[in-house]
């Protein structure tokens, strides 16, 4: 838009001034007519529908998941430990986000609330900010608890009374409510009648909140976990010293010191495991909330920058997804909560399934260096998935960036680039299907599966890669053939190929995975109800004992694999929905939104190595061996709260 220069009115050339004025008015009318056009209104409504559906799904998961954790905490007294109180405080904040915060957000987006109305505009915004503040302060409190628990495990356990914990939680909630409702007294005159965060909140308040609620706690938590990591390394190296019998002239002193060292070692291991689990929660929280705060800062400090409404709604939905992801972390990473949830749902879990893991990223290197990992068929499939993720990170993501920046212009190079990107997307999906089918075979016939040579897993691996490469490079034959069009997926791929791609490579694999894990769930529930493992352990028949032992091992691998499949689905589902809407609904979304969903899709390649080292015991042990860290002893029974 061109602006009118006041000096032009002082010029003698009236016709020249009149031309500039007319040009400015014409430009203004052009932009006004665009925003009032039927095309823009339809696009606005479609984006609203997508946002409402996504937020509704997040709301349902947040309410059900967090309420389940809260009910389990109330019913099971064994869960009422210090750290679990903090976790439930965070869980309750996420529950309120789902039951109050997201409905308020949907009200703000779906209805044109006037920004001048105090109750209808500022109150919902303040409520949303309050729950976000409470979540951040709760994570900050948990981090402080972690550093004290690691440094002084015995003192922290003895001095943590329920009264002190409740006072700390009350202070966190009071602080969150105070900062959240500051906009009632600290807001700005809105530029228009839209009741959105960037239009109502004062710039000074947003800067204040970013510094004191986001930046300082985040930096402090980062420093705390760096210090915790340093302590972990020191304690692991000095673990042998703790195991030595104390040297003393008195026999009673020797016994008391031995008890102290044993208690110190057990508590330290418990707190280390709890810290690893809490760090994942904080990592997920930062990843989901950071884009929204970056967008807010851009709107404050870059007045000339234009943030589209679609982008703002997207980062807002990503931020709210944190409330739905947290219950999954509680259920899969915290042993006692997981056991209580399974018990509440009518399931029982064998003791062998309660193993804990630590994170590492050297999955593929460790697999090829450790021959013990190559003794199991499923580990070959995990290595194939890790290799596919390496291709996504080293080839797929750079090519996506080239497509996004518009550097590629040549027709053949564009076609080859898009084909390669599609192939890097399809191969991981095929690997997940192969792994899921492997789990079904392992549980349906445990003995025969155990007798199968591990290297025979090369057949599904080769099939996954060949099918992915062939399907990806089919675009060389199914493209628009127009060299003049922009090098993007929608401009180069025909609609017929897009439909084939979605059905063969996304919808059908997801249905297969769903059916497989439904059958797996039925088999596991049948075993748990009949207590077949307990029966066969006392049986004299060797075959039954071997079958029971193998089945328990495969149950453990299957439950751990389920977490990887769920994470895979969470990362892939948004892009799938966008593609289905594009294919069947003819909705043209903004380029930035499309590439943002692609980035979320690629996030799975980053998360997978952490999941392998968290959930897969064999990989965890090999990674520790690779890093020259002490291996865990299976005989050590540590009943940690997390």
C-alpha cells in the first residue's frame, strides 16, 4: 500500500499531486476489496473450521488423559509422593486448559467478540494466560525439586512434608493467577474490533511476561538440568566408591555407614530416573509453546512484519497440544502411574514390563557395533527406521528448505527433488508397518518367532525401502508436465497421484497399524485376565516355561513399541489431514502453514532416537556401553515413583 506524502500538497503541480492521491486511494480500495472479497471470506471460514476441529481433538485428549491421571492419583495412596504432587498440579492445569481454556479460545476465534467488551474479551484471554503461567511455574518448581533431590536425596526425602509441598503449589498457582489477570489493568487500546491476543495485550505486558515468565524460568531450568547432567556423570563414575564397604574401627559404625551408603545409592538412582522423565516433559513443553511466543515477539518488535491469521492460529494450536501430550508422557514414562492406569482400565502388567530407559542418539552406530543387538529380529527393523530418519534429516529436510525458498527452478531438478522428498516420507511409514506386523507375529506364535533367524528381517526391510523409492519416483510419470509452474508439491503433482499417494502410503498403512494393535491388545488382555504367565511359571513342562518367558519379553517390546507408534502418528497426522483436505475439499492453505506441518512431520525423525533409548532396554544398555558408562544391574529392585 502506498501512502500519501503531505509535502505533495505544497507543490505547484496539482495534477501530479492529484495522481498520487488517486493512486493511494485506488490502492486502499484494492486492499479493502480483497479483504471483503468472497474468496477471502471463504478461506477465512475454512481456516476457522480446521482450527476448531484440531482444537476440539486436543481438548478431548487433554480432558480424558489428564482426568485419568488425576483420578489415579486420588485413588492410589502410593502415588502421593513429593514429585507426584507437582506432577498432578501440572496435570490439573492441563486439565483446566482442556475444559476451560480451549473452549474460551474457540469462543474467541469462532465468534466476533468486541475488543471493547471487558467480560467477553479480557476475561477469556486472562484465563488462558493464567493456565499457561501455572504450567510454566509448575515446571520451574519441579526443576528446583529435581536439583535438590539429586544433590541431597536423603535430606530432600526427609524434609518434604505434605504441608510444605501444598504451600509451594499454592504459591505457584497464586503467582500464575496474579500474572495472568494483569491484562485487566494493563491492556492497550485495540487497533480494531478483533478480540485477539496481539490486538488487546499491551506491548509492555507481553515483554514483561516474556522476560519474567518465559525467558528467566527457561534459562534457569536449562542451567539446572545442565548441572544435573554434570552431577549424573560424577555420580555414575563414583558409583563404585559407594558400593565399597566403609572402613571403620567400630563394627557398629561400619554397619550404619553401609546402611547410609545403600540408602543414598537407592535414592540417588530413583531421583536420576525421575529427572530424566521430567526433562522430557519440559522439553515437550518448550517445543510446543516456543513458536507462539516467538510470533508474539515478532508482532511487538517488528511493526512492519505481517503475521497471517492462519500462522497465529497454527502456533496457538501447537501450544495447546502440550496439554494433550503430557498425559501420554505420564502414562508411558512413570512406572507407578502407568501401573495404576492399567489397573484402573482392568489390565495387569507383568513385573518384567517395568523397565526404565535413558536417552541417547547413537542408535545406528551402536547397533552395528554391538553384536548382542543383532540377535533380535526387531532390532534390525529399528535400525532400518533409524536409517530412514537419517535420510529424512540429511536429505529430506534440506530439499524441503530448497523448495520453500524457491531456489529450484529447473523442471527436471524440481521433479527429482519432490520425488526424493516423497520417498523419504514413505519409507518411515513402511518401516512402522513392518515393525507392527513383527509385533503381531511375535505375540501370536512366540516359540516360532524366537526360532526365526534375526537376519530374515531383511525381507520386510528391503520391501519397505523398495516400495518407498518406487512410489516416490512415480511422480516422474504422474506430474503436471508444466515447466512454467512454481516448484511446489501442489503445482507439480497431479490430483490423481495425490489421491493414490494418500490411500496407498498413508490411509491404508494407518488402518493396518490400527488393526494390528487392536489384535495385539486383545491377545494381551486375554493373557492378563487368564494369568497365563503365572500359571506357566509353575508348570513342569519346559515348552510352556519357554513360551511364557518369550511372551513376556515380547509383551515388553510391544508396549514400548506402542509409544513409538503413537508419537509417529501424532507427528504425521496433521500433514495427513492437510493433504486429505486439499485432495477432497479443494482447500488452498497458505504456503507457510503447509511447510509448518511438514516441519512437524519431520519432528518425528528428531524424537525417535530419544524414544529408542528411553523405551528399548537393549539399545539403552548398548548406548551406555558405547559411552563407557556403568550398566544397570537387573537384580537391583528400585521402586521409583516415576
